[in-house]
């Protein structure tokens, strides 16, 4: 495993560092897609920074130059992300889903005319995308969806419901997975489309979360008309198209490190808090717990380095991204719960009056969503067991059964 940049990577890192130092916004309001903190000013700053990165070719470094990228390597993208995070200006932006999941899917299946229309506006932050997959009755089974698309000449008529759609309330376009053949097995009767979220018949209802934010949404489709020209892939090929999106999603979610909450923040809290026997940092039990978190964080860090080493050598990464996704969400939840326990009654506060401005409270309430996004813990354990360790697959009795013959619970 390599822990140091190659000379070429070190030169690129210095170039990026200087560019960020010169061009980064002087003040960024705190916010993220799920928390929606910062409001309109946060969105304005995010759009301005995204456009500046796109103009320099840094918005998506690995994309071809014809689409606004640098034609660079994955490790160069990793380096830029690291330097951006070091400057405190990275994170969960409103463009992450579009650029990390939706647009790459279009690039894999759509022609140059469509890409010429949609790639640049997304890259420059002018248009925002969302991903319309999950449904109330499907749970973790994406292929169990029931949103129906029926052919009507050169159009499709869509009826159904999606849920847990991040950022749908401010998105311009969405990638929509539908069922076009109820007589086929559930994985074979799906078709993918993209559509304007302003289309007639689309209704978005934000879901109020425990944190008070509304990052997730329900989306209803009532006789929504979508031209066949907005189909992504072949009819009935929707599952294969969706896998492309889901692979990008898992990599994006697994690449996060818990919203910035880790051992350094826990150490700062322990130094700040006073317990009955003195500062929390001097308490043996607290110090033992912090040591445990340090070991886990180091393990996650070096596992991520394995992925970076593979990328640096031009290789495809192994299962490390799935492992990181599985570990990071549980780590955030457990670390935040421990911090709230230390804070005592003050853990119920948020804002300027709360310890660490309520960061651990927000982390604790956001963690369950992270354990679902990009594949639940249970799904990822199955993936790792079956596809990495080569263990026997689960019994799947519904694999070849027509979807309309599956028990629906009604």
C-alpha cells in the first residue's frame, strides 16, 4: 500500500491547493442537501463555487474534456476532493446526486445530442437532479417497485409514488425507474426515464425529519406524460441501467466520513465538557472510548487508502467502497450517541447554545438515513458475503416469478 503521492500526484496536489487558495469563497454558510441549513444564501454560494470549478475543469476531473472535465484520473479527483475538504468547502452539495449518479448514467446510455443538452448545465450548477427509485412498498428491494409506465404512441404515461427522494423539492430533473411489464419477473420488466420535475402531474411533498429538516421527499406521479425520447436504455433494461446508478451511489455514499464528525471533534468536546470528576478528557472511561474510536477511524482511513492506491495505479478498486459505506454510517451513529451521552441534558440543544453547536445531535439524527442510503446495512452485508467472500447466495423464490403473481400483502 502506498501512503505518499507520486511526484506527478504531488505536483497536481500543489496545483489544486494553490487554485483553491486563490478562488475559494471567503465565507460559506453551513448547509447540506439533507439539512438545508443556510437557505437561499447557501444555495447561491454553492452555485457560484460549482460554476467556478466547472470553468477550471475541476467540477468533474475524470470526465472527458468535451463534457467539461479534464480527462484526468480517478486519483486526481480524490486529491481535489481532499484539498477541497481541507479548505472546509466540500461536503454534501445539491449537485452531488446529479453529477455523481444521474449524469454518469446518462453518459453510459444516451447519445451526444442528449448529453450536449444536459451535462453542462448540471456541471455548472444551473440544473439540479434527483434520483427517483425507492417506493413505500419496496423497502430495500428496488426491483419491487410498482410505479407504472404505459405506452401511449410516442409517449409514456406514468402513475405511482416514490419516497425518500433527496432534494426533489429543488430539483429540475429526475432519473425515474418504472415498471413497464407486469408479466415479466421483477428484475426484467423495468424501464428507466428522465423527466422534468416541473412536468404536469408531478407533486413533491417534503418529509419533516426528526432534526427539523426536510431533505427527503415523497413524489407522486398522476398521468405524467414522458416522451419516449427521454427513455434511458432499452425497454425492459431498467434494472441494468439502475445498477449503473446504484454503483455510483454506493461509491459516493461510502466515500463520506460521517459529515466531518470523527475523533478530532470528539476530542474537542471532551476537552470542553466538565464532568463530576473534572474535564471529560481526564476521565479514564472517556479516554478508553476515544482510543477505541481512534482505532476504528484509523482502520477506515487505511481501508480508504487501499482504494486510493488502486486508483493511483490505474486499477479498479475492490470491495473497499462497500466496506467503507457499511462502517462509516454505523460509526457516525455510535460516535454521536456517545457524544450526546457525555453532553447530558445539553445534548437536547442545538444552535449556538449547544456544545459544538449541536453537531453531534445532528449527526445522530442523520445517521439512520445514511445507513439506508446507497444500500442498507443488511443489503451490503449480503453483497460482501456473496460477491466478495463467495458464500452461498440467499434463497430467492421470487427470482423467476412474473411480477403480477407475487404476493402483494393486499
